[in-house]
């Protein structure tokens, strides 16, 4: 949660609210000590309250990641049970369906840490409703290993605080990652324009091409095309219809492009940032020329195919 909160503050510029806050640091990994400091300072509610002065109406709500596990309070009957009786006590909780309770949700895990762990040789016990997952066993083993080492160092005469410090020492790792909206995410956003261009080309072709195809078929069926051909050549007729189709289609594309550009300039916040990043490839004039070339080439090719179909078709067909 602390990592997600740090990325959230970096993405929407909320660091300026409390520059020295733990969640305003983005260049390192967070450890257990950081989490303890974060919780002691009030946790997520306190952090969001501190960010509030820097938020705007366009700042989206923080979406906290779901916890992998939730630690439930131990039922009093199990807390008082002898270690040898835990198997019988836990079975109805781990497999309630076998004991007649079809609606109860089974526990995923139950862990028993014996009193005096680290000093005595009693085993830690783990009960599971199914095959234990590594995402639970590995963190559990890490915590138990740290406690075991602390107990061992204490048994050698080291003070408890010194023992805990020795087992909690970790290297400081400086992390360099692209800012939110950069890296692979930026590449995906910048791919929006080429994808939308292909979609707009298809839509404009379907609309304008359908009009000219229908018009040609009706002209042939009504014998109107013979009257027109008495005044102009067939090449001039086809070129004129082709130019008109391209003009109508490109007008639609131009209007859609102007609307997208206006929205990117006028919209603020997350939506405006997304639109501006998506339209960033159009900042280069060479990119615009290349897109126009392929756009016009594809448009002319498909338009000529539709014209040829319309010229050979009759309404009765």
C-alpha cells in the first residue's frame, strides 16, 4: 500500500503537500521499519488527509490495493485449547462443508507458534484448507526466521534491542524507475493515436463509401448516369465521385481530430494528461506527413474498389 501510495502521489503531483513525508519518497524500496513508521503516523487515512490540500477536482480517488490476507482474531475456545487438541478444533473452521455448514467460508490458514519459540525446539504448525501457497509460506518463514535469529543472539548474551537490530539490518537500495506515465505505460499511451487512426479510417470509409456505392447503383438503375455521361467523360465522372468521397471522409476525420485536440487542450487533470500524451506523436511534422500519406493511400485504394463495384452493379442485383 505504501508503494502504491507513493506512485499515486508522484503521478498527480501531491508531493508538494508534505515534501518530507514517507509517501513522498520515490527512489527507494520500503521496508518493515518504513511500514511501522507509516502506521505510527496514522496510516492511509492520515496520508490522504495530508495530500488533500494539493488535490484538485480532477484528481482521482486513491485505489488502495487489496490485502493478500486478513488476520482474524483467534476464537477463545481455540486460544484455550491444548496443542494436542488443535487438530480437532480447527477442522470445522478449515473444512466447514464436511461438518454440515455449507454456507460458512473456510479459513485459508491457521498457524500455531508455540510459547518460547526460538528457545525451545517445539515446531511451528501450519494448517491449510488446501495446498499452501508460496505467497503465504514465504513471508511466514521470513518472519519466523527473523524471530529465531533474534532469540539465538539473545541466548549468546546480546541485549534484546541489539539482537533485533542485528536481525533487521537490510541494505539500502536506491530504485530508479520511470515516473508514472513513462516507460512501457507511455509507449502504450502513445500507441493510441495509430490505433485510433486505423479505426477512424475504417469508420469514414464505411460511411462515405456506402453513400457513393448506393448513389452509383441508383444512378445506373434510374438511367441517370447515361444523361451525365452525355456531358462529361466516364473518367471525369469517376474522378469527381472519388474526389467527393475523399473530401467527405477527410472532413469527418478532420472534425474528429479537431475535437480530440480541443479536448486535450481544454481538459485538465488525469483525462487531459492522457489525451496530451496520446497526441504527443503528432508534434513532429514528419510523423504527420507519413500518417497522411498512408491514410490517403489506403483511402484512395478502398474508395476506388467501392467505385468499381458500384459502377458494375444494378439495384435489382
